[in-house]
C-alpha cells in the first residue's frame, strides 16, 4: 500500500519535471546545434524537445529488446522466467482442478474416476504428498489393494506423510485380519502422533485382544499425558487393565504377584466388581478376613451384585445359617430396597428355613420386576411352606418365561456374556461390559399357554363340601354300600 503510494508520487513528480523542462525550452530562443561528420544541424526549441523524446523512446526500446533477448536465453537455458511462470500457473490451475474433481469423485464413491483424476493431477502438479493419498484411497475404494499398499509405502518414505502411510497400511492389515502386523504398525503410528485418538484406540484394542496388558497400560498412560483421554476414564480403564493382568497372573499360579495385581486393580477402581471380587479372594487366601470384608463392603455400597455376595459367603464357608444371616447384615443394611439385597435376604432366610420372612423380604418384587431368580426363590419358598407340586411347578414355569435380570452386556453390540471380561467376545471392544438388563429380554413362547398343563400338571380334584348334614344322612340311607367317609364301597358289604 505504501509502496504504491510512493510510486504514484514519483510518477507525478517525473511528469511535472518533464512538463516544466519542456515549457522552459519553449520559452527560450536558443536551440540545439549538433555537428555530425562535418555536417552541422541546428534545431530549434520544439525540435530539441521532440529529439529528446525520441532519444528516450529509443533507449527504452533498446533496453526492452535486450531484456527480451536475455529472457529468451534464460528460457532456452531452462531458467525461470516470466514465460515459464505463466505456463506453470496454467499447469497448476489444471492440476488443482483435476485434484478437486478427484476428491469429488472419491466422495461420491467413484473410485476408478478418482484414480484417473489423481493421475492427471500428479502430471500437472508433481506434488506426490497430495496426489498419492487420493490415489491410495481411490485404489482402496476400487478394491485394488496392491495399488493402495504400493502408494501408502510411497507416503511412508516422505517425512511429512509418513504417519498417513503407516496408518493406511495398518488399516489394510486390519481388514486382512493380520492383527500382529497391524499392532506393530499401530505402535509406529502412535509414536509418530501420540495425540491421534483413533490410532491410540486401535492400538489399545489390539493390545487388549492379544493380552498385552502391560503394553496397554503404557499406551493408556501416554494418552493421558497427551490429553487424549479424560482422567476419570483413564482411572477406570487402568483398573480394568490391572484386573486383566491380575487374572493372567492367577492363571499362571503366581500367587504373590496375583495378589498384588488384584489389590492394585481394586485400589484403582473400588467400584469395579470383578476387581473387588478378585482382591477379596486374594485376601481370603492370605487369611486376612478383615480386609476381604472391607473390600466387599465398599463395592456393595457402590453397587450390589451376586458375585460380591458369593465372595462374602466364602469368607466363612462353614458357618451356620443363623450365623451367616447375622454376618450378612454388614451388607444388607445398605440398599435395602435394591432387588439384589431383597433376593439376598430371601435366600438367607430360606437357608435358615424362615419361609414367611423370606416371602416378606421379596414382597412385590416379582410383580414390579419379575426375573427368573425371583420366581425360583418363590418356588423354593412355596416348597418350604409345604405347597403342592402344582404350585411349585407353576413358579418354575414362570421362571422360564420372565427375563433373567441383569447380566454382563456389551454396551457396544449388546452381546450377553456369562462372565465379565475386558474385551467383548463378539465385537472385540475394550471395556464395554456393564452389569445391566439386556434390551428385549422378554421371552416369547408360542403356544406356552396350551403347554402349561403338560409342564405343571392337572390340579388335584377337590371334593365339594357338603351343604348340610341331613343330605349326608339321606345319602347313607339311599345307598348303604357307600362308605360315609371317603365315598368308597363299604367294607361291610
């Protein structure tokens, strides 16, 4: 802006100087005399000005011709000139047009067209860091995996595009099922860009699938340091990895290391039920019943669970039913209205043969939240109270038609697992299992109503009560061969 203003001022000053000089020459009477080869030429003031202008034009034209010759020489020599810059701008414009058309073709799913446009853009631009990525993605879309891998390897050779190349090959290996090579490539890509969230998640998932718990914990710590993972999520997942590491140590029968790993997992996340169970089991093996009770109690306060109750019972395996009921008050005083607590109390009272109290513990749980477990408990209570087989079978039949209740369900694919594990066995997602009710848990049994008599059995016929004693006496008089007590033939006849 300032330079443009300076040039305008200089131009105005030059024009003013030329005009002033021309006016001065026109006002004077002298002219210009020149002697060339013995010939004298005299020019007046006007002719002198015109000659001066022609001289300036001649000098300017000469300089332009010389400049053009020099530019032609540089052009022929291969140096950069205005002409080469003009052609370069045209090629660049055509190249970017081809690149944009290729990206549009890739977005619309036309892989072959995108590859053609990428090749054209490469001819015009000579920018492989731009065109190779488009070529690789277009080749993947077209199903040409060989071309895609070849192009990704070219990207790896460039420092600026190395991460993109490694990540592209990693995704190809994942699609082929080569998880070992994919994990090594994921490690390289994660080392290049630790803040890349997707690469970190892929590496963490592959390490969890291969049971590389130590490496997974290192990856998790790196994600925390780079800010790619919230601290609370890191704490939870680190506990899951520590628990998985503890389970692996348990399977290897390394007692001391297993105990330390289990206790560490419980310390990281006290509300993680499998970690609490394993930590309590390690304390039970040590004979430290106090710490085992403390671990189970803290986890129960967070969320009641049947595995916690089973582990708490294992602390004193030989106690009587009455003693167990008294000891379990440490847990049952929390969450008294929770279904798990109510069913636990019912089980304890059934074990102590206090069936009326067990029924009171369940209350209306089956009506408000029917599950197979509560129906089974009601069957046991009915059996303990001396009910007929028909009633007991009726409750057991209901247990077949109601939901099973909370289970370990993958929040990603809704797959149900019999036991907790860090990686879903269906979708292979990491840390997605939750103790919850699976959706659509109702069981549909076509024709179940018609099958109930076959399962439960027909009810025993009950004799109708006599309306009046006189009617009984009249019956005896009419048919003396009928026994008056059971309706069977009289033994006297």
